[in-house]
C-alpha cells in the first residue's frame, strides 16, 4: 500500500476510535493557554480555539513580485533589511518604510549583487533566500531571493510544510494557498505536545454561515487565527480561485473571534499536497472526528 494511503488510514482509524468512544458529540475539555490565546484541549480528541481569520498567502507563487502591482502582497512583508553601518529594520514597520525606505534599500542591495556588505543585505523570510553574509557583526541567512523562472518577476514563497521531492527554490515544494484550505499555528511546545504540527489536519467553522471547512496546517505564524485565501473564501460561501486578484485577496477575512478552529492533531498527512489529496484527507478526518454535529457543539460551548 502506498505510504500516503497508509498514513491517512492510520489517521482516520485514530479519529474514528475517538469518535466512537464518546458516542454523543461532546466538547468537554481542559482550558489551556497557547501564548496569549485560550484554547480547550478536548478530553476526546482535538484542540479548540475561537479566533479571527486573517489571510495568509505564503506558499503562493503569485504572492510576491518585484513589481508590487503584480503581486498579491507587497514585497515589504517578506523581508528584513540590514543596511551597512546601521540597525536592521522590518520592511513592514509602517507604510512610509514599506513603500519608501524598504524599496529604495532593496533596489540598492539588489544592484550590488545581494552579498555586498558595504551596501547591506536583505534577510528574506516570506521569500525563499539562499546564501549568507556577516554584516554589522552578525551572520544573516537567506540573503539571495529565489525567483520563479520565466514568471515575470515572481518570487518563490515558502511554507513550513514542504514536499521534499522538489528543491527549496522550486515553488512546487510548498503548499499552495489559493486552492488549498490551510491554517497557521504558532510555534508552541504546548501544541507540539498535543500532536498539532504542520501536516496535521483540522476544521474551521463559521457559525454565522453554518459552514465547516476542513484544512491542513501548513505554516508557523504568530498565533492561531490565520488561514489561506482558499479557506477564507470557502468559509464565506465562495469558491477558491487560482487566479485570485488583488481586489479579491482578502475576501472572507473575519476581523472578530467568530471562527471556531479545531486542530485534530495526530499523524501528519504526507505529500504530495495537491488540492484533491488535501481536501479528501481533511474531509475524511473531519467526518471521523465527529463532523458537523460535533463542530456545532464545540462552536456553542
């Protein structure tokens, strides 16, 4: 049996046993803090957290472009600049920094070949970066951005969850957020202990719409409450769009803690991370966990 099918089978068996054990849908559990967020660790499987839904487009080959009018996200959100002889700063510090100083410094550093420390270096994190340099007494990793070949200036955007069949500078290595429902979790020892890591599955529920969308955890971020455009659109009753426009990129965003996030934990789904594979596995895991009946109970608890 292929490894993908075997791992999914194990996951569904674990969740089905848990669902059978509790009979009637229940969301009884213990309160716990994950950073500054309150979650409930369910006695019979899963971690529940009420939160908002911010859009995370990392993992898309259309996220960042040298021409910000073409990318779905401004390039300043992808990097930190280390100017020669002065303190480093985040590109997204504020709007004047983002559209002014950051773009000017990146242009200078790019013209100098990315590695000239007499000019400065850029520390990429929203874009895949290679190489390293020591500047102002510190070593900076990931300073040469990876550009997608023949793409018209689009850059490779990574996710924590990866398919090792492809090299780090290949966009196909990462989980595509425009068509796949994905979620972000914080880097938390508490969540890791509970088996909630990139590659595990879950479900998001929006009570106002009565819609549940199963997802895969694809990335690490600051907190629970970030998901892909595909997840946000489906929660809003819209279809995911591979050709999403800038005007549509934040459709489905929820600015209040009205989304119930449930993370199943357990075995990780192996690659390949296609829309069809992820949707099938996540939906099956959701049904095994308790489906619509249980999520309604959890959302009302």
